[in-house]
C-alpha cells in the first residue's frame, strides 16, 4: 500500500467516525451548549450528510489509486 492510498483510507475512516458520532448525537438526543446557546440537532444532520459523503468519496478515491494503471498502447514502428 502506497502512502497516498494509506492517507486517503485514514482520512476516510476519520470522516466515517465523525459521521457516526454526529449520528449518535441525533439518535441519543445529546444537548450541546456553546456559551449560553444550545446547538440545534439539525446542524448534526447536515454534518452527517457532509462527513458521510466525504467518507465514501475518499474511500472510492483510495480504491481507484490501488488499481493498476493499464499499459499504454505500443508505439508504431517508424516506416
């Protein structure tokens, strides 16, 4: 596994964990207080969509990076 592929996989896992954390906040109805204001749960719904899409996108990029590239067509001999 080369370094870019490993980096993409690690980033994908991090975004996946963030997505699961936000999803748990929605399901378990955790309240977040910032200063004197409560953060609405719909912000977490937006975060679930964004981090979920980033997770899937980075995983797909890592899968494409793992595939060997097709060889170029052989050059024609000079006539």
